[in-house]
C-alpha cells in the first residue's frame, strides 16, 4: 500500500496526463506532465519509469471504469459509458500503439475484461426483448466504435449514436 502522499502524487500525475493527452494539439512529454501535475521529475519517474507505463496506467484506469460501470448501469447506459471511453481513449491508445502492436496483451486482455463485463447486460436486454437476439456484444461494440470515430463534438455524434441504438431494437 502506498503512503497517502505518494498515492495523491500518483493521482495528480494521472489527472495531468489524462488532461494533456485529451488535447489533440498538445505536445505531451514527461516534463510537460510533471509540470502540469506540479510534481518533480523524480516523483514522476518513481511512479512511472517511462511514458509507456504512464499510458498503460491511463488506459487501465479507463478500462477499470468501464468494467465497474457494468455493475451499476443497464445496457444502454453502459454503451454510453463505453462510447465516452472510446472517444477519450483515442489519443492514449494512439500514443500507446507507437510502442506496441494491436495484439499487445494490454489491449487483448482488457478487451476481454470489457466483453465479460458487458455480456450479462446484453443478455439481460435480449431476454427482456429490448435488443435483437441475433446480435453479439462484439457486434454492438464494433458499431459503437464506428460511431465514436466520427469527427465532431458530442452534440454532433450523440444523435448518430442514438439512431444506431434505435436499430438494436427488435423489429
């Protein structure tokens, strides 16, 4: 267990990195993250020996949040949470992919965690007659990923997602 101040520093670093990577125009270096977090370089590197470790931590935090959300939300709410994750992870995943391949375990294992969390939600919605029975979760999430890749702000993309979700209902 980390000391309270060490845990606070880790959280400050992650929050600063999350904000930095969300800005598509920012040139994000470890020094910039250290500056934004208000911690020294030694503290940054003690928590994250390199940029890859920092990116993995950001990615894992988001995956953990999506998985945890499955405990509290129905399928539609969870899909919206997954959409937010998908749109926010693009910069982090793109940076992470610079030093890894798409078959990297960090992606594969976490994809399985997300699928395992969402499957019970899809099955419950299908049993309730709210979602077509001929769809698998992978297909639904592929649809959400396609929508999340559309350029535009949330006000532009949200109605497109809603139209896609409407198509999930039984005929």
